[in-house]
C-alpha cells in the first residue's frame, strides 16, 4: 500500500496531465501545488500590468503592496523610493570597495612579491660575505624563520 502523500502526488500528476491534454496552450507553469509555478505567475503579472487600474482600486503589485509588506515585516512605514535609493547606494559602495580591494590584491602577484622579497633579502648577506657566502646554509636559515609577512621577511632575510 502506498502512503497518503504518494497518492496525493499521483492524483496531482493525473490532474495536471488531464488539464494539459484538454488545453495544451493553457497557462504555463501550472503544477501540483495549486498556485502554479513561475510561468503562471509571470503570465498573470503580464495580464495584470496591461489592464488599466480603476480609480480608487489598490494596485496589487506596486507601491501600496510594498508598503503594506514592509509595514508588516519591519513595523516601519518605509518609502519604496527611499529604500531603493538606499539599497542602490549601498550596492555601489560595496562594489567600489570590492574593486579597490581586488586592485590592491591582484591575484597571482603575491608569488612575484614573495620572490622579489626573497631575492632582495639575499643580496645584503651575499654582498657582505662575498665569496664566503654559503647559499645552502643561507636557505636553511631562511626557511627556519617560518611564515612571515613580506616586510618582516625582507628585513629578516637581510640580517641572516
């Protein structure tokens, strides 16, 4: 025996098939949940926007609905134009910050900066010791420093 939910799905599928067979060009998106899907909602919205609004009739999709929902969910009387302007300015601000940070970081450049710090840090000990400079010993000492920031790394490598 199938579950109650399984029977509901089967009945729904059969109903949808019957409706589609009866009128295949009917509203798109009709599903088993009663309200239809996105296609049905879009079709309903398109029809609603084409109809002229009667005087004194609230707009079911516009500013009044937004104000009512905002009042319900936030308890505040929000102006849609102000909320949109604020949201757009916040978006632009965050986008500018992200671009500035991306320009500062530049993916892939950290390897080159580390290589330059390593080579610059090696020049001072090599120049100071001349022919007595032991590259292998210097590398072992440099690697024993562990993880350092670039500014600290250059100074520490130069002092080895």
